[in-house]
C-alpha cells in the first residue's frame, strides 16, 4: 500500500481473535437473539416515560427549582398509579 493513502481500518482475517469471532453475528441477515422478557420490561418502562411526557409541565420542565419538579413528578406518578 502506498504511503500517501489512508491506512487500512479493518483488521485482516488473521488478526481477528476468537473472542471477536464469537461476538460477531454469523450472518448479517440473521436477526439478533430476541429476549421476550427483556422486551416486556423495556416496553413497560418506555410506556411509563411516554405517559410522563404527556404532562406538559413535566415534559417542558417549567419548574425552576429541582424540588418543585420532583414534587410534580411524584404527584404525576401517584395520579397515574391511582388511575390504573
């Protein structure tokens, strides 16, 4: 490779270790492993965050003091929990 060109970024096949090969997917078209339980938990957290974002005061953080924002957050959480 001429010295004026950019050096190669990707390692050669001989430089790839077995740990690198194990972490890489076997095929680019194969989807990653799906964990249903982790997906359920992540989905529940995202839905809860979106419910908080629907409240304008919490989403825009109009309170100047952190204690007032925290109180509004707790109040919104209590209201969401009681309406469930």
